[in-house]
């Protein structure tokens, strides 16, 4: 089925939104948010049309629009940790939006966003370590140089704790990602099972319809044969009565 004008406009605007999402934007940038809102309106209108695309294509459009919407909501969070966790639950599109794309643009945007959030987390952790070092240096006077070894041990312990915390956060993020992927696989298998059941139901319905038509034709043929047999019997009786009257005339 050829794409309608509304679907073509949705695809163009979706491709534009994916390109904007891949760029580094200013915090005051407003175009992407407005474009995503327009995408939601266009998608609702597309679902109401009589000549709407296939359900799989509609689901893919919805998946990409939801991804862009979730990406904007994640960017509004305050800390990089919350942004990283929110990005783990985003589901990018499975197919390219345009023929020029080799891989879906939303997948590329998802990878870039995760890398950016991870870098921000590392920068925040390193900044925290630097601030603690500066505060500790201010706290000690030159007369307390004898405690330099203890200070180094404290700083090393603090740095180890920060690295351990970073590793635990990354481990938590990986665990959340694995759980999300497992849930997606289960949902995908359920959708495949449901699609297979629907196809089998459609095939059984078509077979039942064919058998019903065949039975109806057979019933019509049986009725026709019975009608012909009754007509032949009536004609035979009529001719027999005429012959009987001719052979045996009425008695006087």
C-alpha cells in the first residue's frame, strides 16, 4: 500500500527529530520538544485513518516517538545518575526511518546518550574527589606535615571508595539493562506467539468459510436434484393417467 501524505510528513518530521536528538543541544533548545509533540498528534491522526499503514509499521512509529519523548524527559532530570538509569529503560526503534540509514538513527542516539551520561557520571565523581582533596588541604596547616602519611591513606581510601561506588553504579546500570533486555525478549516472544495464534485463527476462519460455502453449494445441488426428480415423477404420473384414460374408456 502506498504511503499517504500524512505518513510521508510523519516520516520526514521523525527523521528531522532523530537528527536533532543526535546533536548536542543547548538547554534552552525548544524545537525538538515541539516537534515531538507534533509527531504525537500526527501519529494519532494516522491511526484514525481508514487507509492506515500495517500494524507493525504503526508500532514502529509509536516506538520511535515514545523513545524521543522519553529522551526529552530523561534530559530534564537533575543528576547524571538519574539520566543514566532513565536511558537504560528507553527502547529505540528496530528499523531505519529512511532508506539512507544503515542502522536505525534512534539506536545511534541511544548509544550516544548512554556514553554521554556515563562520561558525566565519571566527571562528577572525579570532581567530587578533587573537591575533597582541596578541602583537606585547606584543613591542614604547615605545622601538621607529620600527618602527611595518614592524609595520603585517607585520600587513597576515599578515592577507592569513589571508584567502588562508580563500579557499583555501573554494575547496577548493567543489571538494569540486562533485566530490561530480558523483559523485552519475553514480550517479543509473547507477541510472536500471539501473532502466530492470530494467523492460525485467520487460517481456520478462512477454511471454515470455504467449507461452509462448499456445504451450501452441495445443499443447493441436492435440492435441485430433488426438484428434478419430483418433476419427473409428476410428469410420469400425468402421462400414465392419460394413457390409462385412453386405454380404458369410460364405461357407459
